[in-house]
């Protein structure tokens, strides 16, 4: 069911997703859109203090919007930030709706490099015991769970 909040989240998602990624120095690369709500970034990349990473990133926009709407506005944001939003989505104006999406994406990207780096380090430690390369894939369909990171041979 479409609501004004859902329509606005769907409308603004592409711009906010790219902006949040670039804000954290990620390079999204080219996108393949399987549908308006399902995207694939084959070469999503970033650099941390000691390595370059390339991640195949699958984004399920519809699932992400559904999850946002299933939680109280402002539920997903940096820990410690206090955000004052009305309690119901239908009470938010367009700017508040956009802010809720921005804070959710911002928080997810804030931890993404750490989680990919940690998973890759574990894979490196087990190298020789587990077959496969170090290139990983991530299915981004929820803000409330850690990113679903898998390695190339497990996708």
C-alpha cells in the first residue's frame, strides 16, 4: 500500500543512497537495475587504512523502505544521537521523511567498511582451510541487521 511517506522514501532513495555512500568515501560504480527496487553494484569499492576492497552489493530498496516504515521514525541513526521526530510516519513532513532515510543510510555506511574488513580478515586467517577468493558480496535489505556479507564462492 502506497502512503505519502512510502512514496517519498522510494522517490528519494536513489539520490540519498549514492550521497551517503560517497559521503563515506565509497565508490558505488555502475549499477544494474533488475527492477526499480532491486539494484546490483558489481564493483562497489572503498579503501580503509590498510587495503582496497571491492564488494558486489545487492540493494533491495523495497525491503529497506518496508523496514523503515515498520519502525518508529528516526529508529536508525548513529548511536548517541538524539533525534526528535513525531512518533507516526503520517505525521512527518517531506523533510523529516528524507532525514529519517538519510540517518538510516548514514549509520549503515558508517559501519559497512568495518564489517567487510573484519569478515575479510577472518577469511584471510582461514585461508587454506576454506576454498574461495577474498572478494565478497553483500545483500543490503535491512537496517536492523548486520550486513549479510558472503564471499564470492558462497554467493
